[in-house]
């Protein structure tokens, strides 16, 4: 049997960053996963480190858009009809949280954490020898519809208030940054302070390798074996039982499987998403991620090729993939960028772990001494992994956290 100060369950970008921050503080730490480090949701994302996030993704306010989604004509969202009754309470809460006043409140609440996103990655990347994955080239959002570009005014106002630089560009300005883009849009916004990575899996693996050099142990095991053992937490691993005084749950979209066993309920849902890689035609290329905002997908240069990631799909986490949404995205993506052949045989599917108020839970689990939660990072888990790791490690070590943890408390749902 192994004994450590802390164990972290789940080795995605969030759990790995938490484990690394704890190890950097001199604690003995074990990181437990049933799969390989970083191979699940944290593998397949669009690679954007979006510290500029102002408003989180919102329920559409325009009835035309809702109707197009309902009729399955929109590329931005898909759903499984049979799943709608189960997800309806969450969707209603999401719609309520998407009202303009609530979005403005969220924007203020999340700013301190997001503002550290890029800097916290840079600290870990420098130590982990992973700087070659980082691109500090910003990201570009292109708008095909004048109306949606005009609707950005509140976001621009808050960006000015928060001191976040942006450049509103016309077609020529956007093509000066990304010459391969076709002229299917008239307006664009360049956010220069966003960053991105060329290989999200490589980043998580590099953080795990650094964790190991600091004495961290990586074990294979099923987190659902977690139980209280005296005043410690115990999990069964392939190498035997592991006991730790403190335990952090960072199981991403699989978190509810363990919470249920522990008798904890939190309203975590998933927004599924797909990706596929393509070659560019000829010498077409990209220097940064590009969001086709009105269509609702992202196109990112990755080591494997040009990665297209879809918007959201409301379906049971474990339901079979239904990549029809991808079929709606592809003709629109080919309008924007000269895509060549697909380089991978099948479409990747992942699940963003989401709370309806678009804030993760980072902090102690209610009523469970020594148990901590780092879950629900939704669209921005790559972005927030290292900042989350630092914040929770500071709380666990009894240090003052670098930003106010109260917006992230689990108790907000009770
Ligand atoms: C299409 C798409 C695009 C995205 N784009 C971006 C982006 O550009 N930027 C961004 O910041 N975020 C993005 N995201 C979101 C981001 O990928 C997630 O928020 C993030 O990966 C969540 O990380 P995690 O560590 O919480 O979960 P995960 O990476 O899923 O890690 C959870 C881990 O828990 C393990 N696990 C589960 N159950 C058990 C068990 N019973 N026992 C042991 N281990 C278990 C899993 O094997 C896994 O390794 C995107 C997501 C998707 C789907």
C-alpha cells in the first residue's frame, strides 16, 4: 500500500496541472487515471488558451437561430431528441444564465482567473520544456453577418474596461493576418493576447513528465473505488491500494460517476464536440485559430494538420457518436479555407464538462473533509488548467489563493 499527502483523480489537463502544482509545493502526490495522461477531452480540443474570455458561450437570444437549431439546420449545435427531456432543466438554467445582466455578472466574476490563463501556462511550459507548443499569435473571429458583428458592442465595451486589446478588422485586415482565408466574411476581430498550442496532448504529457521529475507518482486505477479509510481517502490502483490525506477529483465529464457513489449531487452536464484533421490545399496554412463565429466551428493549425472542431451537441455522454453536425460544418468550412483531404480515418468525439452558469467548481467538496473538486471547465479547460491547479494547490496548502475562490464554490448549487 502507498501513502501520499495528496492524490489527484483524473489526468486530463486539469488534474495534471493540479498534481504538478501540489508537487511543486513539496507535497508527495499521486495522479491516478484509468487511461493515459491527457488522452481524453484534453486531447481533442481546439488548443486555444483564451485568457481574453469575456462572455461565456450563451444560449441564443435570437429565435431564428433557436429555430434553425431545432430544425437541425444549424452547424453550431446538434441534439439527440430522446435526450432533451433529461437535459431540459439544465438547458433552462443555461438560458437563464445567458440573460445579458447575468452574462455581464459572469464576465466580472471570471476575469481574475482567466486573466492568469496564459501566464500560468507559460510558467509550467518553461519548467516542462514545452514552450515549443505555445503560439502567442492571438486568435481571429470572423463574422459573416453584419448584425452579429454589430451586436459585439457590449463585449468591446467590457474589453476596454478590462484592458483587453482587440482590433476590429475588415476583410483585407483579416487576410493580411491569414492570407489563406476566402472572402466569405466582411468583418473580423483579432484578439492579440490569446494564445494557442499546436498539440494539447503534448502539453499535458509535458506537465506530467515534469510532475514525475518532482517525485510525483502516476498510477493506473479506477477512481470509482474511492472511499474513506479512517481519516484518509483510499483508492484501489493496479499497483495496490493508495491512501492520501487529501484527494482532488478532476474527472472532467466522468465526475458524476464518482460523485454519485459518494452521495454528492452537482448539476454537471456535457456539451459534446467533434474534431477531424485536414491537409491545407497547396501551401494554404494558418498561423492561429480562427472562429467562424456565425456558423459556429473553429479551425486551428495543429501538428497533425488543420483541426476543425465543432460547436456543441446535447446528447448523453456515452451515446454513440452522431457526427452529422460535422457534415453541416464541412461545406461552410471549405467556403472559408481551402481544405484538402482528411488525414484521420474517423471523427473524434469528446464531452465538455459544463455547469449552466459557465463557471467551474474549484474548491472543497461540501461536507467531505479532505476532498476537493476541480471540475466543470466547459469550453475552457485547456485555458484554465494551470490557473486552476495553482488556485486549488494554494487553498490545499493553506496559502491565500491568488484570486477570490468564492465564484467557484460548489455550495452555489445548494
Ligand atoms: C471539441 C472541443 C473543443 C474544445 N476547445 C477548447 C479550447 O480551444 N480551449 C480550451 O481551453 N478548452 C477547450 N475545450 C474544453 C477542454 O478540452 C476541456 O474543458 C478540458 O479538456 C477538460 O479537462 P479535464 O482535465 O477536466 O477532463 P479530461 O481531459 O476529460 O480528463 C479527465 C480524466 O479522468 C479520467 N477518468 C474518467 N473516469 C475515470 C475513472 N473512473 N477512473 C480513473 N480515471 C478516470 C479520464 O481518463 C481522463 O483522463 C474543448 C472541448 C471540446 C470537446
